[in-house]
């Protein structure tokens, strides 16, 4: 633009000397001048904003080095806010028609100080009229008695902040008041520097030291750019108060206390404050700005973006990958291991498992095939986690497990959006709380909203108790000496988009029936747990990132019962989620990965529902069910953990159903009769851990609820049902327990050792209707002195024997034992086995082999011929304890003969119905058997432990 021949830059220089009223008039000249005035944002508007004695840098005190997006907008917002206290001036003017009696509108300025009109504030107030301005000049102004304000006035310090100190106790009894650029100190006779019970007070750019401020509803207050040093702000029953850009330092108690339900009676300032809040820029996220909050990342492992869709497996080659677990191709087909067990040496095949018609089989072997179909692993999570983990590869998460942004979550949840948008009680925005005992204390039905604040180096940041509600949006809470956010006694509200880290206790502590919504937070690098729920605490914990905490990411105990869904819990130094001491909870659709201990740890009466979670890449076991652990473990994907997929210890009664357990380093599912130690519980899983407040003991048992949860049904026997257990490094299922166990309708496929190993079973282990196929050694091995029932299973194409048993009470009934590379069934010396109504076939070895003095009843079986140089049945000639009755032996008469498993068809006989979360995973599931056998649970001990339990 050129006007009168002057270039644009010269016009900007000229206009840069204008004051605010002149700039406003110039902007009304025309569109070109309006745009020119707006273009002065980084020059004249910046200078006007910084030169105003009523305000400091717009981003003080948290980010004083960061310039605002618009200096003009920042100046505009502060200018409007600074005039709020005068909005009722028209109300106070008389409406009498006679102009003689009308109050004059002009405001006087009364000067107080040595050499000025008044020597004290009290004398100036005695002569002040409505809305007069009292100017305090530099010096110490001390009032010996209580100052009572009965008319609205403005008290302003002249000069730089800190030059004017006011030692007084002020009681406001008028409708409005404005104090600016002052240093407040308490008078000698009272700790209260200021109090009001009905009016509105506004503080701008003031310092408060070593005293109290009290506002009682229906009174309101607005504080901007103020500093509070060891000062306590009491807000009682306030309908609305606003604290913006303030600093609270060194409090000996709470910096701000919000007490009582907001008063239903509201003064004149309520509507103006509400309008001012709605017109000012909000910290609520938008789609463009909803990224990780900026923070110092020097101690973080790596930033984990809410929109991340991949998981990177770091380090060297995985112990469960085929390259480390499979021998080279072309090696010897099989070798005989201990106890006559055949150990395969051929390379692993694909999910289809080993076929008896492999490349190394000749044409004669093809002649002896039976027609059957192996039940392979079911697809899960869209098939993303069926393949082996490859080092350095990125695995895409399905869309259902990718974290939503805060804006997306609020749009989805109308109740959360309403909470985030509401303002009631006290609004604390862009403030700094540091180096003191407490930040904000909300109690006795109080209401408070906190946006964009920083809480650091406090004992605790926020406490919410006694039916109070808090709304916390995008705050930074770190380096607290206790918990960051503490809720108890039915506290609640919304905690969303906050960054909570490096706290000495839990990031969020929920107790005593508190029920908050915890949404889209980052809770990380805590010295203990990320979130603790105990003492009948509840809450909805959704879509958070919880990582790198020294104890459990989420710890639930003492009848805590939260809903934990769609969170990413990763890289913790202990368990991802721990449920202990009768804790409960619904834990669903979370990604729990790369934790040092179990992904989920359940013990000591914990009864959670663990459903549809991805538990992967852990450095120990996927799920640990410890001593007396219970609960429903359903529909989870437990993948590529270095320990076991599921580890169950003594006296635990979980229901493990419809899970996909694959590519774990050790056993897929391991059951050990191992008591937990009572004295050593590291990392927040022990009885010695204290969750009391300020060190005081709390007897939670007096408050525990006894309500029944409809999601849980009683289970009297540990139950492993309808799971897909495949490609694990050791046996698919390992049992070493003195307690009863039911293993029903599982698919146990292509594991690195045996399909099922029963090493100890003094009570009955019932294995029914399972598909056990393509495992690297035998399908099932039963050790001595075990009680096992094998019924209705399909045992196919395993590289060792189909079943090998030393057990003293083994029942093998109505199984299909077909295509295994060793014998179909091998009975070792001193075993006692009943073999009834099975169909048995082996290509290279015997159908049934009896070694030594094995005791057996072999009755009504169909045994197919294998190779021509092998017999159908091998038995020691002098063994009279092996009884053969009514068996059918099928021998090939000519090469064109074929056999089929018909009447009944190939086992297991599974229904194709979908149950529970399996439908969501799109895989073929099986239904549970209708009849379940119950047995008395007795304790047992053994020396073996999981990776997690080696230090217990």
C-alpha cells in the first residue's frame, strides 16, 4: 500500500508511535488501513502489551520465552479482562430523572504517599467515591487496623512491581474491586490479606507473600499475572473464580483450596466472567494441534505418538524366530531321545504343519495315507500376528488398537465433551505451582477446572475428595514427592490430555469409591506405578499412554474395580497391569508390550476380566496368574513374549479361554504348583507395599463392597479352554501341578517342543477335545505318577510319538492319533494306561508300542497299518499285564486301498459357533463343553519358576 506516496514500511514506522485509542481510530478508516494496523502485531502491539503495567508476558510464568500467536489478541484479551470489574458501573448509577442528583461519571485519582494528597490508604478510602482510582506511590504502606471497603474503587501501585508494598487486612463489602501492581503482606494482627463474601474482586500483576486470601460465594474473583509465595487461596462455595497466568511458590499447605458446592446464588460478575472465559482461547485440542505435548525428553526412551501404528522389535534375532529355533534343512530326519521319544530334526513348516506327504517321503509312504484335516491356528486381529516376529521389523497395529486423539475421544463421548466444556466453581488456567507441599485441594462437593498448568516439585499436585469433581486438561504434573493426582471419598471428574511423569508415587491414585474418567494422558517415568486403583476405587481409564514406570503401569488392589480399555502400556520396569489383593476390573482392548515382568500379573485373590488385549514383546511372561489368582482371561493375543504366554501358579483358578498364544519364547501355557513367597515382592506386587495417605495406616477391609459382578462366574477348577496355542519355543502346554486342571477344545499347534507335557499331576488333569498337531516332539507326554485323562483329542503329524506315557493312571479314550513320526502311542515301563476306542496310525513306527513291564488295557481300538516293515503292535512277549481286547487291525491288501476317518469324522468334534470376543477377532472359535468336572484344590510346591517368578 502506498498513500500519499509513502511506502508501506514507512507507514508502519509512523503508526508504530500511536497509542491505543489512535490505533483504534485508524483501523476504522478503510480496509487497507485496518489491515495495516493488524500488520503491526510484532511491533507496536507487542510493545503495547509488554509496556502495560497490569500484565506480564502473555505466556508467563510457564513459557515466558515463547511468543504468543498474536500479540494483538493477547493484549485484547487482557484489556477486556481488566475492565470486567467496572461492568456494573451503570447499575450503581442512580436512575432519578433529576440530573442534579445524578452521580457524576468522571473518576478521580487519589494519590497516596509521602508528599502526596493522602498519607495512608485508609484516609484515601474515606474520601473515595464510586470507581475512583487510588494511586499508591513507592514505599511501604501499612494499615494498623482492618480496612473495610464499602465502595467500589481501584487501588494501583505506581512504578515497577515490587516498589509498592501494602501491609493490610482488607475486608471487601462492596460489589466490585480492582487491585493492581501491588505487593501484599499480612498485617501484624491477621493472616488474611484479603477476603470477600459477596462482591467481585480482580487482582492484576500483584505479589502475595505469607498470608491468606479468602473468597466466599456468591463472591467471585479474577486473578491474572500474580505471584503467590507461601500464600493460601481459600475459595468457599464460589460460583465462579478465575486464576490465570499465576505462580504459586513454596506453600506450606495447599496453594488453592476449593471447598463446597458452587453457590446457586450468583453475583453480577458471574455472567461477565463466563462470557470472558468462552471468548478467550481455549486449551481444548483441535485435530491439527493434538500431538504430544512439548516437554523435556532427556530421560524418556522414545516418544510414543498417539497416532503410531507400528511396533518395532529391537535387538538381535528373536529367540522364537525360525532361524534360531529350527535346525538346518537336510539334517537327519529324526533321532531317538530319552525314554524312547523320537525327536524330529526336519525344519518347521508353515501354519499348515507337517504333512505326512513331505518331500522326504517315498511313493510307498503315500500309499498309507489317511484322509483327515488338521485343525490349525485361528486367525486373530486380522491376521496381523500369525507370523513369526522378525528383528527390526515394524508390525502394523490393526485400526481397533491405534490410539485416538483427545479430540476424537471427546467427539465420541458426549459426556466427556460436556465435562471438558463446562466451567463451574474455580477455573485455574496457565498457572505454575512449584516447590511447595500441595497444589490444588478440592473438597466437600467442590468443583474446579484446571487447564494448561504446570505442577512441579510439590508433595502432590491435585487432591480431590468428598464428592468433589475436577476437570484437568493438558496440564504438566511432574517430580511430585507423592502421587500426582489423588482422588478419594467419591471424587470424580475428567482427567484428559495431561502429561504426568517422574512422580515418586503413582501418577494417578484412585481410592474409596472415586470414579474419574482418565482419558488420553501420558503417564510415564514414575518411580512407582502409573495409575493405582484401590479401596473400592473405580474409574474409566481409556486411551492413555502409560510407559516406563518402575512399577506396574496400572495397579489394581483392595477391591479396586476400574474399566481399563484401549490404552498403550509399554516399557515398564515391572508388570504392565497388576491385579492383586482382591482387585477386580474390566481390562479390554489394550496394547501391553515390552514390559520387564508379566504383561498382566494376577495374584492374591485378584479377579479381573482380561479381554481382547494385545500382550506382546514382553521380557518375561505374557500373563502371570499367581497364588490364588482368578479371573477370566478371554480373547487376548499373547504374542512374542520372551517367557511363557500364560503362567499359572498354585491355588489359582483362572478361566483361560479363546486366547491366541503364539511365538512366545518358552511354554505357551505353563501350570506350576508354586507358592508365592511372603517376604519378597519387588516392584509393587507385595504385601509390604504401603498405600496409606501420609504414612497413616488405613483399614480398607472396613469399606470393601461385597457386590457381585455379572461378568464373572464361579470356577472351581483352573480351566484352559478354546485357545489357539502355536509356534511357542517350548511345549504348548506344560503342567507340573498337584491341583486339578481342565484343558478343553484348544488348538495346540507347531510348538518348539511337545504339544502337551504333563510332568506332575497328582489330581486329575483332563485333556479333552483338543487339536494337537505338528509339534516338534511328541503330541502328548505324561510323566510318572500323573493322573491324566485324554478324551476326544485329535493328535496329528507331530514329529515324535503321538502320546508317550509313564503315568500310573492314564486314560486314553476316543482319540484320533494319526500321522505322527514316532509311534502312535508308546507305553513306557511302570506305566498304567487304559487305551479305549481310539483310532491309531503311524507311518514309520508302531501304532502302539509297549516297553518293559507296562500295565495296560488296550480295548476296542482301530489300529491302522504303517510301513510294511513295521508291525501294528509291539509288545514285550513276557508282559502279561498288557491286556488286548476287541481291537481292530486294518492292513493294506492292495496299493489302491484308501482309508478315511469316518463314523465319526476326524476328531476333535468342535462346533463352529462363535463365543465371546472371538467374533470380533474374525477367527474360528470353539464352544466350551457343557459338562465340567470339579475337584477340590490342594496346594503344591515345585522348584521351577517363570522368568517373572524367579525373584519371588
